[in-house]
C-alpha cells in the first residue's frame, strides 16, 4: 500500500471546511484544562489525516493548516498578553512530519519543561514548503530543535539495525532511553 502524496485528495471543499471548523473551535485556550494541567495545546487533529496511516496532506491543504495554527497562536497571544503566569507560548512546526505541528501554551511551573523539550540543533531556515506564509512567519522568533522519537532498550535489542541510525541515548530512572531522529522542529515564539 502506497502512502504517496501523488494520489488525488478527494473532497477539496470538504477538506477546507474541516480545517476551518478545527481552526474556529480552537481560537480560545481550554482554560479549565490549563488550570488543571498547567498546559494547553492544539494539534492538527483534522480528519482523515490524523486517523489514517501516516500521510502528509498536499501543499494547498498544509498552507491552510499552517494559517490556522498561526491564527490560533495570534489569538492566544492576544488573550494571554496580560498574564504573567503564562510565560510560554509557541508554535512547533515539524518537518517532514507536518501533522505533528502544534501550538503550545504553558504556565510558569511547566514552562521550563517546554523550553527545553527539544535537543538544540544548528539553526536552519524554514522549509521551502512554508514560503507562501514567509511574511507571517518572519514576525516570530525561531529556534531549531531535533524532532525525536523515543525507543526503549527492548526496541533496540529486538531491532539491532536501529542502532546504526542517528540517535542519542539519555539516562532515565527506568534505564537508558534511545531517541531516534525523525526530522526537525522549528519553535516559533511571538516577539
């Protein structure tokens, strides 16, 4: 089964409506969740892209999703501008796994976790796929991190070929944790 993006995406208008509904439903942070957990986030939970086997949407739909993420970031920034207890607000743009992108808002007790979540990598320019929104993206302050997937020691033992792939190992109370590099994440914060 091929997961190529060359297949026609049917229901172009329906796809655009789903993105618009997702955007409208997430323009306000979930204050109750934020008060309980100290963090609120919005991922790209848009049917069918989050339900089917991993496949990236076509460029025209990615642009609409990215516009929605930036609209949500702008609205959340306006709503939290006077709140000093909410120091962390950012958009995470993942590439090549764009569907893992999200907007994150964290309270001061949770902010250090999110500020150091990604291992830093040398600064890289944003992918060309985001070029149509370069003007909006240039308003944010960007840092670059490694998009990594955790694997436990059992995974490395079952599949020795994984040890040859780029990864780093960190010590945890439960034993070593191997982090496999999947791509890059750009963290954009309002200036």
